C-alpha cells in the first residue's frame, strides 16, 4: 500500500472572530497547491483514493489536484494519527490513498510509520510525504518513496 500525506498549503492566519476550519488559502498557498497538484497528477496512480479534511484550506488544496475526492470528518484539525490510519485503511487498502490534512498530525503519522514511534515531525505547508510498504515477499518495512516541498514541485 502507498500512503501519500499532503499538508494543506499556506492559509490565512487564525482570526479570533472566525472558526479555524473556515481559514482559506493565501495567494501563495493557491500557488503552492497548484504546483503540488500538478506534480501529483503526473505521479499518482489513476486508482488512488483521495480523502481530505473538511476544513476550507484542505478542500482548496485538494481541489488544485483536479480529481474526485471525499472529505472525511476524522481528518479534521483535531484528529489523531490513529484516526488518519483508520480512514486510510492502513495497511490493508488495495489502492493508494492520498490524505490531505494538517500538522502536527500528518507529521505524527509519518513518524509512526517510518520510525515506529509517534513524534512531532515537521511537514512544511503544501508538502507531501509518500510512504510505501515493501512487497509481501520482502522483510516487513515501510519506506519513504518521496518527500517533496511545494517549492520543488513546480516548473
């Protein structure tokens, strides 16, 4: 199984008068999302299942990809690494899964799958971490397939 973690692109700052989930992307964030969306479109398998947090900034980020997706309440800003893995059906899903979500949880998912312990790994805004499993006949292990920032994804 492949699990691709995509942190939402740069969003406007928190405003005490608006809910956190209502924050939208900045101009820079829209450019980051477009660059990474183009890169992902070239590299994601066609059968990839795509799930996003219902927060406005993650929806705007995933829409830059231009593929069908579903929002999933268990990917919201207050989620846990375990909830993300459950939504992705890790490690049993037959298709690759792209999760569009938030820090610090995406970094915690990555650390859990790569290092075996949940830690606060940092993911920059708009970046991806692509984690894959070795083939069934190889030693059981997850590995980093791609780590890419939005600044390197575009032309």
